[in-house]
């Protein structure tokens, strides 16, 4: 298990997927970073997480799709900040210094999720994960619902966050001259 860079109070680690389960290890598990957004708990598989950092000012990106809050420079890389609140139909909230940025991979694209706070890592038994269809049609961006000892966690699927049209529009906005 390799530790990823973090400047917040949560240690984030990348786990080799094959290390989470072996033929004689018993139940298959998945490690997720649990975060809060508008009073709801979500999880993001640590395989998608690159690092966790404190929030900084977000620069607006002209002509970006509505699903993008703007961009942030993280160690020389300009990364789009996904508007997770809007996507999950939560009320808008001004950027707060206590917010966290989760730097993640959405396939080949680096992205940032602005969250209220990252709380902890959870090792989830795959058998406790329910398919997102149990939530109805509003669960488009959710990969599953996990039952933890202290409640439910919606596991986010960052790869499905942007539609193909939104991804193309974002690419155009990122390539446009400043």
C-alpha cells in the first residue's frame, strides 16, 4: 500500500486492487475515501484518488460546461474543478478555507472535486455494496451504496461525471487562448 501526498488530516493510500482480495483471504473489499458534501456522505475509490489538498481560490474558465466550477493549478498542472454540488442538486456554497480538494483521475483526465471535508478511509466489504439502481434515476453518478457500521455511503463514480459533450467542451475551453 503506497501513501499518496496529502496536506489535509486524512492519510490517503493507493491500494493494489489484487491486494484487496486473494483466493484464501475471505471476502472481497474495496477501499474508499469518505467525504462529506452538503451533509451527505460519499465515497471515492482510492484507486481514483491522487491526493487530498486544502481548497484554494478557483479561477473561472470561460466557455466551460456548467459542470465545471473553474480551474486550479496543482503543482504546474491546470486541473478542472468539478461542480459536484450542482451535479447532485445540492445548494451552491461559497468556497470556504476549510473545504478540501480531492485530486482524482477520471480515466485519463485529472480532475478536482471540491468537498466540504474528507473524513476517513473506509474498507468496504463488496457484499455490502448495493447497486445504484436502488436509488432510482437520480443515481447516475453513483457507482453503489455501501452499508457501513455508522450509516450509508454513496460511492461516487468520477469517470461518469462528465458526458462526452461536456468533456469535449471542457477540452475546447482548456485549449482556448487566455
